């Protein structure tokens, strides 16, 4: 999700925190949480959305077909859809069936069944209007400068159930992808995930058929409608594959398109260098312009900056454009099994921004970003609260900055060669990508196995506590000091700046004496979250 990170990070993250806290009182929905046994029994294979978007009265109507497999026999199916929609009819395996709509859920009653099935849910209604997208999700109904309609959807924290019936939990993606048939007033363009299969027009309306064959998170199954013009160029990936790069830009802003694609092309090379080939080579590298901060919608990242950029190392940089695109690897390809582990996708993607600065401006640029992460860590609650946590409860600014800083700590502890190769393995190994999901334990076990070091104590310390490393520094006499670690979770390398220069030691649970005519500085490079007490 959007988290603007540039060198003026302090102000921007404070703003982000206020976006989370200080909002008008509006109805909120939650995604994920404890998985209902009825839904745990259901494996989603494919969604087909066929919707007419009536811009004039801000409503949608149509149907959603869902192909799924039941692992065990049941006589009840459960889908999520907020109650403000009217369900017209539900068909299960070509037969109309009774249902109950209550508390933002649809209970479908049928004879005992198992195995493969298909439902078709016909419905209509007015979607919730986004109060502050993308943090407060819903539909945005607005116009561009020329008065043309502009419709945008955001639903990460609220869940896709705010606009289509689904199994609204991060642990289940449609393995066989999604088809979208979206109908809008003729003359407008619909931007969606995957590849455009075709368009048709009738009675003043146009229908766009978008299709992705990849698994995809529910909150990425969205579309945007506007007076777009499509600016294209080919991209050759790290492994030599050709991928279309497409920018769905407002017709009024076409003059800006080539610079956006220049930045996207450069950023793709950087991300591929660290995390492997672009994940969706069989589809596209897409961007859709939106009137709000962008989001990581798979193969069609949205972009909401007003075409203004920072300049570093003689190159242009957009935090919004980079961060959302980094999610193609961290969120879309490597996906959390539960929102409890949201720090993986948000924290590592935020860390990728520091790696971008490393490429653009060297280690000094990297260090500047790491410093901005560190000073904005609040530590009000752990990154991992518990299992089966919903999207609203787990989301804080620390999800980004503390998660990113933890990656910085791991880099220091393991060294560049081991750290970067393991991080790339997490992003490329089929055990962690596409059809598989990850947890904090999965990430820890991978790094522990590759490094041959038991890193579980360090992972626990950073993700499940709000502690900082504590060191007590005591002067014994003029030149002798004692450093006493108080709560280090495991043996760790620590640099100490003394009057004779920097020394590197290993500290754990025993005090250490060092010689220095000046006050020693513990961890001068700020590789750890720490507190130093001088006695």
C-alpha cells in the first residue's frame, strides 16, 4: 500500500500516521482475521466479474461467478459481500438456490456437496464512496480537468467485499486467475489486471474484457475508468523476455507519459537486480493514473503523483511510483498468508526504496533512507500481534519503517553476499511465491537455513516485541570502559567507535571491557534499534 518515502520522510510519515488515526467517523470494513470454518473448507479457483458501471447514479450491477473446490462435504457456502448491495439471485451449479444475507455475509444453502462447484451471484447497488483513498477504501467518482468521468477503486484495508462477493481473506487467491467484463459509457477506457482480451460496444456502452491467468489478491481485482490514452513501449527483462509496458494516462496529461515510462523502465532494472525477473512476464507492466495516492494493483499499478519528482544523482525519482511498483514482488508475488505478517510485504518493499537510493546515489543515499526509517519507528505495538489478525488492526507506520529497518539489521548481521542472495531467494523460490503464501516463521527459517545461524531470537525481538537493544556503558577509570548488554536476544556483531578507531566485537550476555580515552560510541553506524545508558 501507499507509503510515500522520500528524504523529507519525517513529515510524510507523520502525515501517514494521521491518515490512519485522525479520520472522519465513517463505516469501516475489515479484511482477513479469523477464517470461518465454512470458508476454510473452500479453495477459490477462479472469479469472473461481469459488471455494468452506471456513472450517472454511482452504482454497479451484474454478477460474479466463482469456481471453487470444497475440501470436505458441506451443505452451506459462505461468501463475503457488504449488506448495502441487493442480491437478485444465486445459482449454484446451474440451479437457483436459497440464501441468507446478513452481517456482510452471504450464506448459501444447498444439499451436502464436496469437490468442484460454481456459483453465480447476481447483485446490484451503490458501492461505498472512498473517504480518503487508498487508506479509507471504496469507489472514487470524480472528473478530470476536461470534465470527463474518472472512476477509481481502492479496497486493500476494507477488503474486496466492498464491491464484489468473494472469500475475503488473504490466504486464498484464485489459482486460475480472474476474468473481468466491465461495461462503461462509450468513449471511456477501462484499465484492469492482466491482458486486455477485447472490447465491444453496444447502445452507447463499451465492455472491456480483462483477463489474468496468475493468482491474484482480492484487493488487486479492481479496475479504473477514465478518458485514458494508452502510451506503450516494450521492455526486455533480466532474462530476455519481452513484456509490454503500458501507461493508462489521462488524455490531458499525455505529454508527461514518456518521462513516467523512463522512470518505470529504470526502476524495473533496479528491482530485477535485487529480486529477480519481473514477476508477470506473460502479461504486462501496467500503470493507471488515478486522482489519489497509488496502489499495488497487480500488473496495473496506480500512480497518483502530480508528475513532480525528486532529483538524486542526476536522476528523477518518485517515491509513489517506485514503492507501488516494488509491490509487484513484495505483496503480489510474495504474499502474506495473513495480515498478521503484513510487515513482510510492506517492510521489505519499503527497504527496496533504500536499495533504489543505493543504486542511484551509492551507500550514502542508502544510509539516508535507513536513517529516515529509524527515526520514524514508534514501537507502540509489535509488528506481529498474533495470528489471524485483520487488516485494520495490524496496520501502522511501523509496518513499513520498522520492517524495513529490520532488513537493514539483517544485512549487517549476515553480510552483503549472504543477505542479498537470501533475500533474492525469498523473492524467486517457488516455495514462497505465486501459489504459496508466507509467514514470519517462513522468512526466519529461510534466513536461518541459508546463514546456518539460528536467527529466531532476532526475528522474535524485532517482530514480536517493542524492545530495543540496551547497552550500559560504565567508565572504570580514565581509559577503561565496561559495556554491559542488557537484553540482546543472541550473539551479535557490534561496532564500537573508540579513541583509536572502530573495533568490531561480538556481544551477548557478558560485559566487555574496552580501552578508549574518549567516550566510546556503540553501534555508530546505527545498524540496530538500541538505547545506550551511560552510568
